[in-house]
C-alpha cells in the first residue's frame, strides 16, 4: 500500500509552461482522506509553493529548498541553518564566476543583490519573497539562511557547478536545474527530509512513491521503492530510478498515481 507520495515541481509536476496539471487538487484531497501523504518536494521557496497549492495547503507537506526546510500543518518543523561564517567563502567564489548571481535562501525570505532583468525573471519564478539588498551578507544576519542558490546565466552544469565543486568538503553541492546550483549543509537533501517523515509516521520505503526529473531528486529516489524518473529527466536521474513516467507535458505524475488508485 502506498502511504507517501513525494513529487518534485519543475520539470515533473509542472508542465513546460509552469502549470499544475488539471484535476490535481481533487486527487490530493482524496489521497489525504485515504491516509496517503502528498509531499511537494522542491527547490522552491515555501511561500512560492504555498501560493501554488493554496486550495489544498492543509493537505500537503512542503519539503522546500531541496530539503533544507520542511513545513507541516503551517509549522516549520525543520530548518538546516548554515552558519554565518560559512557563507563568506562560497559567496566570494560565486561573485568571481562569469554569469553567476547568488541568492541566500532564508526561513523568512530570499535575498539577492542583482537587478538584472533576466536574473529577476528566473528568480521570481521560484521565490515569492525575494528582497533585493545592497549586501546579502548583511541581510543574512537577520534570518536563518538554509541554502545558497546560484543562478547561472551561462550554463549551470558546465560553468558554476564545476567551479563550486571544491566546496564539497563543507557543503552539499547540487545541480538543481539547467540554470541553478545549490549549496546546503552536508547531509541535507530531499531524501533526508523524506526519511524524517518516514520515521515520524512509521512509513516504510516500500510504501513510498517519488517523482522527479533532475539530479537534486536523486536523494529521494534512494529512499522510495517506487522511484519514477520523468521521460524528460536528466540521464543521471534515470540511472538511479526503478521506473519511468511519461513527461511533465503528458501529465505523467497523475497518470502513475491513478494506476495505483484507479478510482481517483
């Protein structure tokens, strides 16, 4: 029996136009009624996800910032804060990379310095609360920073990612999209957050489904027996998943859920 369904957002649940699939909210409500937890597991900010899922906000668990923040029943139940002193060196390195823009992701808001239109167009898609400040280090003193996101106007995999891998001794360095690299505390990812839910509610990996499309989803695939890569997924994610779903533009997530729950 499936008791937990964890779903990535961009490239997975959302289509290429960043729209939720039709009919999702009634499915989420019915899953809740049957005792099945629906966990949105995303690199997005909590306030962004909350807006998207407003009609079913009481029926959803929010795993945010790639596992660094978790909200359950409107309460922050987990936040992996990065110590202030540890932000300095990565920020210096990011500022030296061509086309890179840092975003400090906090519990209260996200913070950036750039007003570049292309950057803002991309950042505002994921951050409902985004403050443009003169110095993000100063802003960090007023919040709990749990993730350093790096927007790459060139190509994240070949540009920022290879230049920031040297911080692996002190951070999780994750390629989270074609234009994004994330730095978080060691041991923090979507999979760790899901394991915490499994322990809290007595749910076994054999009772869990997960859907994703990119390398930041690898962690949750390893702790969910029913692991699905979307047809449009990165080859590296497909290599660690047991199954494949149709693409995000073909409503692949809901199709697979309905295979397990035909009456939905």
